[in-house]
C-alpha cells in the first residue's frame, strides 16, 4: 500500500505542475512531451486518467486515517 501511495503522490505532483503550466503559460507539458501537443493522443489521456485515479486514491487514503 505504501508503494501505491508513493506513486499516487508523484502523479498528483505531475498533475499539479501541469495545471500550473497550463494556467500560467497556456502550455500543456504532458501533451507536449507524450503526444506532440495533440489533445486526442492516447498516451497523454492515459496519464491524465492516472493522475485522476491517483487523486481518488489520495482522497480515500486520507479519509481512512
């Protein structure tokens, strides 16, 4: 379970940094690195999904404590 929490933590960090870059510079790091800037590319969508799942894992782990 500790490994899952560690992975979730880092995915949340990636997601937060990505949203910060989008908000400040209108630049999507994940899409540009993994999909060439194409918002319909599959790999960035997988990363976005994993970030969302990591947030849910974090929410439910926080409520268990």
